C-alpha cells in the first residue's frame, strides 16, 4: 500500500479548524500529516502555501498554537512538523525535540537546513526517536545522494523539481529513483507538483506521495465554509489515495 502524506498550514484559518481538518484527513486516507509552521519567507514553497503562511501569520499564529494543534492530533494521526529552521531554532532545539517526542510528533521536515548542519543535531533527534526527514533532488550527484540517504529515517523526501502543479509536464523519475534506492531501504516519497491529476504517474517506482498545494488551494477558497473545506479536502485525499494504489 503506497502512502499519502498531506501538508496543511497550521492555524489557517484558525486553530480549531486545523485540528478538525487534520483528524478528518486521517480518517480519509492520509497516512502522515505535515503540520506546516507559518513563516514569513517560505522559500521552498509555492505561491499558494506562501499565501496561506502569510494569512495565518496575519491572523496571529504563534508557535504555541502549533503545540496545541499537535497535542490534539498527534495521538490519532501520524504527525510531522514542516517548517523553516529559524522557527524551530528560536524554540531551543534541545527542549523542542524532546517535547515533540513527548506529545507524539515523530519527525521534522526542515527544507532550509543543509544536510551537513543537520548532522550536528543527529544525536538529539535519534535519542528522542524523532526523525529529521532527508531531502534529495535531481540536481544532487550520486555520491551526494548516497551520503544523504544512507542513514535516512522514516522516509526520504524526493523533490521532483520539474513537476509544476497544473502544467501538465511529465517527467521520467525512474533513473533518479533508482539512484536513491541503490543506497537505502528507507521508503521514498515524491513531493512537488503532486495533485489529483499527477499522483498516479508520480508514484510509479516510489513508496508514496506528498501533497501540499492541492489541499491548501481548497483552504484558500473564500466561497467555502469550514465544513465544505473539510469535506473537499477529505474527498481529495480519498481520490489521491485510491489513484496511487490503483
């Protein structure tokens, strides 16, 4: 069974909604939830997620809200935090990682933390059974891929750069996948440009997909009320989960 990871922007449009949405996604095919930590300059994210980040911050998002959402969600849905390093660093990593473990958050995704710097926190992550998710991209050399993935935990985030949401562009990810799987048994999940239309093609040869913008697009629709947003996100999750396993 191939896995579905879903990203949502924490605190948008409000904390209680994030909790309700997260639990609904867990009931409708999402295997792992990425709780996004709103940040003022989310350089690795597309325009939709950037817009949701800014809106959440404008509405008063605080890191404490992420903790409250996580405490409600993590016991019921496999939960990760996705955010930029400054957000976590300001919380004091030596306190934050044990806290994440205590409430059931089992991994962090930090796109702007280089592999070499991440290694300085390996002991902290490992001693608390919290994964620091590794990234690989098509621009990485084979020696670099080997270095990054050989001790990867939980799953490897494979960035499919040329897959642009809605563009209809197709790509052959198989050589890239093969170069990753040569050096690891850790599952490989494909992210970037994955949506209802592309998921079936993207997942070929991989172990799962990561979907963000497609869910956030629904959250940003002002013509939908809260229950409609949750319903549409849940339906999208079911459709994608079915497509990647059909």
